[in-house]
């Protein structure tokens, strides 16, 4: 009598299990190796995309820094040439060394 009741319950469990397995997404129907391969491939694609974004950001920051440095050099040369360059009237040689006489008002304007 116990065996007769156990058999229909096992059949119902198998039927319920079969019905629920049909509801699983296709991702879970794959074999574990296929799942791991797809996870590794997606991770590699994500890392590659992040690397490309980082490289583009680095290149942009480098270009901006070079542009700013070039502008600073041009600004310094614009100040240096009339103030302390070889042909400037403010350049004085003292004891064999060139000295630039810069008035205080010119220094504060920089």
C-alpha cells in the first residue's frame, strides 16, 4: 500500500519537473562549459571596451596637456624676449654673468 502511493507522487514530481524544465531560459539549457565560455567571452569584451575608453581618455588628456604647455611656452617667450633676451635693454652683464633687471611691476603682471 505504501508503494502504490509512492509511485503516483514520483510520477507527479517527474511531470512537474519536466514542465518546469521547459520554462528554463535557453542559457541554462547549455552545457556548463558553454556557459563558462560565454561568460569569459563577455568579460573579455567588457575589459577590451574599458581599455579602449581608457586609452582614448589618456590620449585626449595628453593632447590637452601638450596644448596647454605649448601655450605656456609661447606666453613665457612673449614675456622673455622683450624683457631679458640677448637684445633686451634690461639685460646687463655683471662679473661675466648675464643678469636680467626686471622691474617689480613687470613681474606682478605675469
